[in-house]
């Protein structure tokens, strides 16, 4: 099954690349750019899929959005992950002393917006595992993000 999936993906990618090359050659032949500036200032799109492939690609994206990216299980995990980040943000803003000393403002205080950005940057630098570990340390309940 894995081999067939990889083969299917390879075929799909080859088809998409072929469609882009075919359509781009056609558009370049029609536009006849003589320089890179001609390409930069061309009024229309020069590199794109053929109309047929663009329609099929849009259908694939719509299917994936509905059945994969927005699948209820994925949405549950995303919601739980957002809650972890939100909880950590609220906690560190309320209890700055729980931040590592190097993340504390010099002099102890700074404008609220600057401190909020500092907390955001600290959380953004966390790995998933570290964020979950911190959440578990601080809060009674931490979701399982699987």
C-alpha cells in the first residue's frame, strides 16, 4: 500500500509539473519576452497550470480541506493545541516569575505590549514537547495531542 501511495503521489506531481511546463511554454511563446524586465512587467500570468489541471487541482484542494485538514479529529487536536498555547500565555503574563530569568524584563517592568510580545516569543520558541511538559507542570489537565 505504501509503495502504491508513493507511486500515486509521484505520478500526480509529474502531471502537475507537466501541466505547468506546457502552459508556461505556450504563454511565453505568445508573450515573446525579450528580457527579464519584459517578464517582470508582463500584464498577465506567465507561469500557471493549464485550465483543465487548475480545475482538477482546485477539486483536490477542496477535498483535502474537507476530509483531511478540517477533519473533526484534526480540528480537535488543533483546538487542544490552541488551548495549551493560550493557557501558557495567560499564565506567564499573570506569573512572570515562572519565566526563565533570561526572559524576564530588565529592570523588572516594561510596557504591557512589550511584555506580551516577550511572552509570545518565549512560547513560540518552545518545542511541542516542551510546551506540553510546561503545561503539565503548571496545570492540572493537559490534553493528549494525538
